[in-house]
C-alpha cells in the first residue's frame, strides 16, 4: 500500500494500518494490494509481524472502566494518531468487539493466541487460528477462514458451524450443547469434538473426549451414539459417506498449526496447507502431486512447509506472483 497523500509514512504505521484493514469487511477486495505491499521487501514483512505481535499483546476489556464504551472517543483519537488512512473506526470496532479480553492469534503462528471474549458470530480470517471462551464456559477454537454462529438463552445453548473447522471443548451444564453443521446435528456435554465443513458441504466430526449423539437430519430421525475416537463423515444432505469413499481427516494437532499423517498424497497435504496460505503452494507436475507423504508438518507456516517438502523430495521452488511452485529440479 502506498500513501495516498504523498507523505512518507513510517513502515510500522503502514503495517499497523494493513493489520486493521485485513481484518475488516474490505479484506477480500484489498487482498491483492496487501500481498503486493507485503512481498515488496523483507522490511515490510518484518514490520507486519511486529504489528501482529503488538496487537496480540493488547488487553483492551470492553467492560472495564478504562476501556469501556464510554471512553471510545478517547481511544478513537489515539488510534487516529497511528492510522494514516482513516481506519480508526475499523480499529475501534476490531479492538472492542473482536479482541475483547486478550487479542487475536497471530496469522501463521497458531497456539500463541490468548482467549477472546468476542461478539457472535465468531469468525477467523485466512491464516488465523483463534480460541474463544463462550458464555457457558465452553471454548471454541476456530481454524483459518471459519465461522461459528452462537445462540444461548431460554435454557438452551447451540452453535452452528457455517464454514471451516472448529474444536469445541464443551463445558458441563444442565442441558447439552446442540451443534449444527449443514443438515446434521450433534449434541454433547462435557466433551471435546472437532467439526469441519469442506467446500462441497461434506461434514466431518471427530469426538476427542466424552460422549455425543449424532442425527443425520436434525429435524427428524433417531439419534445415534458417537463414541470417543470415532470419526464420521456425512454429505450436505445428511447422508453418511459411502463405504470405501475417501473421507477427510481432521489432524489431532491442528489447533497448533500442525498435521500428522501416516500416509497422504502430496496434493491433499498441500491443499490442507493452502488453507492458511497468503500465497498458495502450486504443484505443476501430476507425478509430484501423486507422491505419498508421511510425517509431522507445520502446515500453517507456508514457506517453511514448502521448503521441507522440497527438501524431502529433492524438488525445486519457484516463487512467483501467483504462488509458490514446486517443480522437479
């Protein structure tokens, strides 16, 4: 991003403004301009990382005397001092609503996030993994580019995964948590469950702890038990994935940005890593795509991941405008 008034703004101010903008409603439209700025120099990338670290350290509490809504005008003046392009309103909304009590996770550095008491719906941007504490004491960890709608009240508690992936650590209450995804639904209490939706609307649920019941159609049909360690996959219409069909896997360590695989095709592994990537990893050779991979991979660190894959298979890396290309040497 170049400065609109011709002034020479310090790179840290530019990075801070981008940090706000890429978490706002215009992030999609600004993605190309942001990536051009970010990749223009190592100084830009380092300044952006510094801005992320500062943002994650914020402790603005929307209910505190100092940082409550009554003092919004004071904060607005302070924020304008370091936002050169009028992003103050976006910054205030971000700090009060999205970061609540502890800040966001660092894109590309999952696991470093503190807990955020956020307004619903809960949303993460590409490259983010963030944990939220819900009103009932449960915790929801959202993977990159995900959305979870939350509705508590009238003696009920329910959530709906709209897109992406979530890990729910469900607190024990008098009533179980109702978890909807596409047409199906799961109910659980004092349990931990992973839930994901892919682009085709296929839902995968993996119970990590406790017990749960699952219904292929939340409006009808008998509930079926989902036991610890069990994973099930169903289509958008609520039908279970046919026997023998390739089923998506949910890595156990995904909240830390890691994935462990005994055996997976390289193109499938790269597709998982690209969910976090600013610049996607591209495979130009079908034979490379079909390679089988096993191991533990830091898939949320795109550049490090690409370099490790290249080292494993003796591949070359070409960094181009459209992405990071893996090719034969």
